[in-house]
């Protein structure tokens, strides 16, 4: 699993613009995926304002990156809305790194980070058109649950007990 996919580590505030994710190239790239290509800078800023990422830093969360020689190969964030619950967000694998286990590796790194934050449950929401992501979550032991939020893009909600 993940053979050849780079190691995953916490985002670096100096290099990645975290905190202050509006300036982070990695976060901006992930946000661009939410809509059609060619989104304006204002549309990206509006999307980031709708779904802020300032809490993806300790102690309220983390933002993990995988880098290769060409830049960011993947990213994933998690936030802690409650002491024992973390929420996965912004899972992204660069197109040049897809189909190599990178999503599973990022997800495993996020689960380790969640446990380090004291979480026993990981939740996430996703859209219907992200079939590959939904399949990944199911393969990794996530089960579909009733909605736990009213996020504007959410159509499916998942949960996994981290044990």
C-alpha cells in the first residue's frame, strides 16, 4: 500500500502558509477542486471563507502534506470538534500520484494524528460525485452514518471508530 508515495508530515507554517491557509498553495489547490476549473481568486477566497481551515493546526487539528520532488503529492486535514472526535477534511492526492495507494496512506496518517490528539472516532463528509473517495473510505473501514452537519457540499457522511 502506498509504495512509492512520499512520506506524510505536518505542514510547515513557513513553507506552506499555515496558519493562514488562504495563502497556502496546497489548500488553495484543494479548494479549487470543489468547483469547476478556472475559478477566480475571489471564488477561491469565498470558498475558503465558507469552509475555513484556520483550525487545522494544533491543538485543534493538523494539516498533513506528502511532498515529492515536484511539490505537494497529497494533503489531508483534520479538526477536532469535540474531545474524542476528529473530522477529516481536504483529502487530496495530486493527479500524478493517483492509483498508487496515496489516498490510503494519507488516510492512515490522519488516523494516527487523530489518535495522537486523543480521538476515538473519525468522521467525514463528502460529495456524491467523489465515488473513488467514497470507495476508499469504505475499504478503510468507514461506515455511512446519518448527517452530522449541514455543510453545503456534503451528501454522504462517514464514521470510523479508531479503537
